C-alpha cells in the first residue's frame, strides 16, 4: 500500500484563492517531500521538510509537518491557473526501516485552478 | 544541465516483444531510480542504484523485468517478454548523495503493449 495518502483527491478553486492539500503516512520518516506533475510530464521537486522541522516556506508554498500525527500539509497561496497540476507527497524512510533511502509516493491530489 | 534524459518518449510494442527503456541521469548524481506510474497503482518504485550498484530491486514485478547500470551516465530497464499489463509510464529519477536532496525526474517513457 502507498505510504503517503493525500487528501483531497481533487481540488477545484478560483485563481487567487489558497489551496491546501494534506498528506498522511504510516511509518517513521527521515524527510517528506512534495512534488508537482503537469499532465503528461515528469515530476518536479517542490520542497523537502526534514523530520525535525515543523514548517518550511518556499515562495508561495508553505509546508507543515506533524510527526506525532504522521501528517503534512502543502499550502499554495494566491493560486494561479498555471498551478493546475497533480501534487504528490513522498516520504523518505528512516534509517533501519524497509523504506530507507527511497521515496514512497502517495496517490496525489489533482488541483485545478480556474482563471 | 539537460536534466534526466529518457528515451524513447513513447513506445508501442506487441505482446511478447522485448522492450528496452533508457536513462541518462544528471552528471554527479549518485543515485538512480526507476519508477512506474499507472492510474490503478500510482507511482511504484521498481529498482534503485547507488554508484551504479543495484541496492533494492524488491519492486521489480517479476523476472521479465531487469535493469542495469553499466556506468554512471547510463541505465536501462528491460522487459522481456512484454505483456499488456506492463503498459504504463516509466520514469527514471536521480539525486545526489545526502538525504536533503530531492529527486530530479525525467519526462518518462509511455509504454503501450498491445
């Protein structure tokens, strides 16, 4: 089964609104990463947050991590039509675990931003 | 840097034929990963290499799948014989040594087995 599970599966908003996507995972992690995938393209790395960090910012992106709840959220502020894509969280397992050294992806959230 | 380069972009083949997918990672990246993406199963890790050595191939579906990395700048994923259920988009990704780096993905190879 997938390590990360995103919620919601699909999100439709208007340009200028904020978009929030959530991710839950099951095992201990070294870090958690978010990726974006435009239709028919490869994945693009957006941001990485380590297990000892609680929040991280990059431009219009804000990521939070709660290791006690095994969850993360990605916030995109002031969304644009160009943000329309699928967004995936991915976990990098902790040393000693079976998922150490490799990313396990969730099923993704499809974000549609209407102009 | 040209990024991770995969070829071909699209491949249509008949069931039973051999298929070879190719990947050139980013120069200086020590890790290379092969993923498969389908609607039903999402992104699945097939195999990954560290310094050209296969580390974990537990995701390879069956013996019909094999992967090699003869040098730091080239890797192949081979399916022999191919089956319709192998139809998917296959991605190659690479990253640097160290746990604070994200992956760089190629554009993928869309494989259709008819």
